[in-house]
């Protein structure tokens, strides 16, 4: 990452920020062990929660990789034992700008357990959002009760769980949260917002101030628009039938080959933590059905939560015209679509990702600044 392309904003930027990194687990509603990661700064101004894409993992998606990019076509391995690199990664830049960063390996991905001990297999696509919401809850409670000072971010053995502590939790200043979803993770954070949006109290409780969707899986080029004939009368019923009859069978689709920047294919193949097989029929149906679900409940997304979409016009997987339809249907007081002309799908790994990161930092900073100005105005009115 070229630091010269990153312009620090405000007084919160700290080149030598002290970061506490942690790796932990929690059990979800199925009892699956979900691996979670955190990079915590002391003087935090906001929390960023990252959600990775299909077949990936939290660290692969948002850290750098120990590879040498030979040219646009090829990349070679440097160190397989230390493949994920924090230095000069997006996560490090978030930390330097005052943001604590959290994320999980989605179930069936990375180092998290999978249903029936299977990789890339699910019961229901909404289970991903349920795990993200569980993660948000645990982050919220750990901060409110300051469990991080006790050395266990997910310590639930609090013997002082009484009304006084509950009142203390509600009265403490809440740290703003921002959700960033990448590819399938973009679908998941939007669906998470739909689920949480049914209860405005939950949105307020967790202080979610915005979400960012990068190359979001809102529409898939192969299956078409959600209101198209081939989606409604072929892909949706066909994948349902296969998922019902042969739920754990894996159709041999082969790996996706990216053509604009082929070196990313090498980086993917060098990731020893990645499952090399195909997804199950039930997972495939979950993905296809999730596209319809996202559009069906679009009105549950709170209109006052700012949303930033970043998407390549030439995305070979997640269909840009379908994203435009979703964006135009979305009723929001603050939405923005940034269209990339020179990228493909894995934009965090592609040339120019520094400018994308800077756009995200600027966007969050502007929301934070407007919120701060609004609070100051309210305070002045109160004093009068």
C-alpha cells in the first residue's frame, strides 16, 4: 500500500498507534465455534466490523498477503507460515485513524466450525447475519462492561449483572459502529441491517452509524435480476430442488478465474487456509435465495443509516446493473454509489485499492464530523 496516497484526516491519526490484537472464539446458536479477531486501539473514536466474502476468511479479505506480485499476471509466495500481514493493510490504516477493528470467520469458512463439520455448507443464509449480530452484541457488552481490561473480550461470567450495572451500561457513552461487507459480506451486512431495522431500539442500542458495501453480492450475473424469468422460473426452483434432494452434494463448478488482474488468482491459490472444494447444494440455494430476500425486505433498512456502495462496473461476479436497481429502490436519507471503472471484483487486492480505502476513511470521517456538529448544536440549544 502506498502511504503517499493516504491523507490522514483530523487529529485522530496516529502513525505509531498502539494496537492490541486478539484472537478468540464464541459459540453461536448451533454451538459452532466462531473464530473472531480484533485490533483494538486505546483512544478509539469508532468501531469497524468487517465481514468477508464467499470462500474467504477475515484475515485473507482484509490483511495483506506474504507474496511478491511479479507482474499483472503472476504472484509468488514469500512466507506460507506468516501469510497474513498486518503491516500496511487496510486494518492497520483503520487503526491509525482511531478505529478499533473487529471481525469473524463466517461459519464454514476460515477457522470457524461448519454445520455438520462441513465447509461451505449452511442451514440458512440468515445464519450468517445472526452470527454477525451475536458478534455485535458481544462487542457492545464487552465495551460497556469493560471486560477487555480483564483480559477476556468475550467474558460472559459477570457476577454483577444487576440493575445498577444495566443502568451503567445504558448511561455510558456509546462508541459508533460501522459495518463493512465485502462481496458476499456486502449482502450479509445489508441483510443484518434489515433484521436489526425491524427494531429501531436495537439500531440505537448498538449505535450503528453507517454501513459500507464493497463489490456487494446484491445481484449475481449468472442468475440474472431477481425479477427476471431465468431467476424466478429456473435458478430459484432448480437450486431449491437440488438443495432438498442432495443438500450436501457439491456441484463441480471449478474455481473462478479473474482476468483483469490475473495475479489475484495466484494469491487465492496460495492461501493454505482456504477450502479448495465447491460449496454444497444447500449453500448454493442459500445464496440464490438471499438475493430475493434482500430485495423483498429492502424497506426494513432504516432510511437514516448512511450507506456507501463501492462497485466496479466490470465486476465479473456481482452484477453491477443489479446493484444499480437495488440502489435506486433503496429509500435512504444518505446513500452513495461509487462506481469503479478500472477494477474487477476483488478490489481490495487490486491496483488502486489505496484510493478506495481513502474514500471509505473520508466517508466515515464526514459522518463522524456531522454527528459531532449535530451534537454540539443540540448542546448549544439546550444551554440557551
